[in-house]
């Protein structure tokens, strides 16, 4: 009787480990597929960006394109502009809170 229970326990344990292993293999396959999809999208995006950089034109060309498409640009309001009084090289944090620096304290 002990041999039968022991063998049933061993067979059940091996079967559970096999199913668990197969589930992990499937999950890893899905992760690889997702990573491959992300990689493909990034490569495509990189190609588009490289193309755009290689085809940069002067501001005059940009102005002509905007005028041709009748795009109207306006200056931002005062609340949309952030003014920094200090150059980044002169700001030394030395334990100060960034919020205090932003408020000008």
C-alpha cells in the first residue's frame, strides 16, 4: 500500500512539475514575442527619425511648409512660459529643497 501511495505521489509531483514547466515555456514565448514586437516598432521609429534628421531643411523651408498648410502659430501666454533666473551652472543645491528653488526662495 505504501508503495502505491508513494508511486502515485511521485507521478503526481512529476506531472505537476511538467505542467508548470510547460506553462513557464509558454509565458516566456509570449514575452519573447512582445519584446520582438517592441523591437520592431522601435526600429521602424528609428528609421523614421533618421529619415527626418537627414531631410532637415532651413527655417525658411519650414515657414513655407507651414504657410502652405495654413498653420497659424501664436505666442504662448505668460502663464505658459517658465523663466529661470539662474543658469544651471550657478545653481548649487547643497541640501535645499527643489520646490524652494522653483519658488525663488
